[in-house]
C-alpha cells in the first residue's frame, strides 16, 4: 500500500484533468476604464500644497479649529475605524495562507455499542473515551486563490486609508465654507449696522424737514419703516452668526460649551494660494477619492481571479498527532499515541451552478468598481473645471462690483447732500441708499464666494494630500504576499 505522501504527486498531476468537471462560464467584464487621454488634462502638474494649507489665511482661530477638526470629528473617526477594520481583514486573509495548527481535546462517558467495531468487554459498557490531538492544515494554494484574496484584502485596506484621506479633505472643505460663512455673517452684520445708522440719520433729517413744514408725514413713516427693516436684518445676521458657530463646533467635535470661545474671524481671504490655471496632468493621481476607487477596481479584479480559482481543486496538506484511549488512565500513555499525515483534495463536481454564479457575481462586482472609478474621474474633472471657471469669473466680477460700490457710495452722499439742502425730495436719497446697501452686500458675498471657490479648487486637485510614491505602491504589493511584514506600519505612518 502506498504511503499517503506518495499519493500527493499523483493528485497534483490529475488536478488539471479533474478541474474540467466544472467548466468556468464565459463571463467577461463589460465596463472599460475611461482613458486618461480623453479627459483633456493639461501638460503641467498641479501645484504642491502644504498639508496645513489653511495657515495661509493667517487666522489663529482657523489654525486652532483645524486641529480639532482632525482630532474630534465623528465622521473622520469613523473613517479611521474603517481603516482598522480593513487592516484586520487583510491580516486575517494573510493568516489563512499560512499553516494552521489547532489543539483539540475531549473526554466523554460513552456507552459503546455491542455490535460495532469495539468488542467486549468494552462493547456494551459505559467507559470514559478521550482524545487529545494537534491538527495541522496547510492550504497549498496551487491556483493562487489565497494570494488573490490577500491582495484583495490589501487593496481594500488601502482604499479605506484613502477614503479617510478623502474624508479629511471633504471635512476641511466643509469647515472652510462654514468658517467663511461665519466671516460673511459678521460682515453682513457690519453692513446692517451701517444701514441702521444711515437710516436713522435719514429719519432724523426727514423728521426735521417735516417739523419745518418741508416734508409730509408719509415720508416720515417711510423713513421709520426703513429703520425697522434694517434692524430686522441686523437681528437676522446675528442669528446666522450663532448658527454658523454651532455648525463649526459640531464639525470639530465640540458641543454648546465651546460656543462662548469663538471670536470674530479675521482671515486674509485674499491670501495667495498656488492654484492651477488649467486641468492638471496629475489630477487622477492627486485625489484620494480617485485612488480609492482605483484600489477597489484592483480589489475587485483580485476577487474575480479568486472566484475563478474555485473551479479548480482545493489541495491541502493535513496532519494530526495525539492520543486516543478508552479509560482515563490510558489517555496519555505511549500505547494511546496516534498520528497521520497526507494530502486532502476538494473538487467541485456538481454544485447546482453555485460556483458559476459566484464567478459571474465577481465579474459584475468588477464592472461596478470600474463604473464607480469612471464616475469619480469624471466628477473630479468637472469639479476642478467648475472651480477654475468660478475663480476666474469671480475675480472679474469683483473688479466691476468694486466700481459699482464706489459709485453707489458717491451717489448716496450726493443725494443725501441734495436732500439736506432742500434741492431734491426724499425718493432719490432712499433709492441711492438702497443701491448702496445692495452693492455692499454683493461685494461682501463676492469676496466670500471667491475665497470658497479658491479653496474648492485647491481641494479638487488634492489639497495637502500627498499620494504615496510608486516605490511605496510596490512595497504594498509585496506586503500582500507577506502580510505579516510592514503593511500595518506603512498605513499607520500615512494616518
């Protein structure tokens, strides 16, 4: 009789023939990745930004809150937790490719059958039956399934890391927009204060002219109504300041106790930022959301390869050594020792289409991942192009708006002087004052929107995110083959 190990070469030689028992379906991916040369990207790379890009605005409160945003935001904390979960999955996948050794033991009071393999006096009697065995199992992974599963888990862990980087960028953008909203609420409040003062002065002038018999009561009531409306605006902007403070506190992981610590923002909204003037050539490699989508495509491709390996036989090496005996006193004796070693094979013969369906599902998952990647690429191009258009347009609008504000200021002063001297009635002055108020508010809104769009453009090309160099990517690929090495160290460093 041949020894068990001697059967292993025969099993390996017969495996390619046996795998034909269940043929792989002719399922092929249907979605193709979008070609980068069709996107209209420019020839120049995007400017490099510091990780703490917000320091360019020279606002100490921004610097303080940005640090709290990274440390305290629940969304970002959840993204980091997903990294740890993905790393655990990668470690588990790597462990499955290594030999597994288990120790199992039991002792039972057993009634042995009289008519089975155990003869009297044991057969037909109650005896203690025990066994203690060490079992070794090693998946030899001839078809690369375990390797593909390890690579898939590693790609998913990398995608989770990139998702966290993307979440950080998105949160910094939301924080910047909300903080500039707080700044704008203060500026609008200043405009409302100035408007209240101007309209109170108009009311005073109108009341004086009415007392002198030069104006009618209707003009006085109109002036009084405009003062009340300006005060309503002032209250509305005060409420906006409060709600923006509440939003910023929530983004930075703080509650109501932090509200009193906020002060008026003093950002330099016209601070110079190194912004691109055309779609960067390296746009696809600078955005963490695109890199995460790319990693998921790689993971889906590895998952499809692993699913294809299910059509081949599973070949394992198994071994067991331990003790088996009837009677407590006999369990750990030399005569009770037992052992065995040999190959084990699992071959799908008929599974009612399960493996075929799993392979088709893995192919569909790859198509979904490619579609998501294409969507992320097109969204990135659109977002960046939109931001560049807005930055250029708002810069031109500000020049015209400043000219309009200067003219409106002069027009109101002239109308006020003419009304005071009795050369005109109230209507031209009120019209000029309304135009001035609108010009002030539009100018403040343009300044704020210009800053928001410049930050949006900065973030749309990656912000302060620095993608890992090609060497790191190669190291991560090697780490998929040796999961117990420095994979976790690399990810922790990037966090």
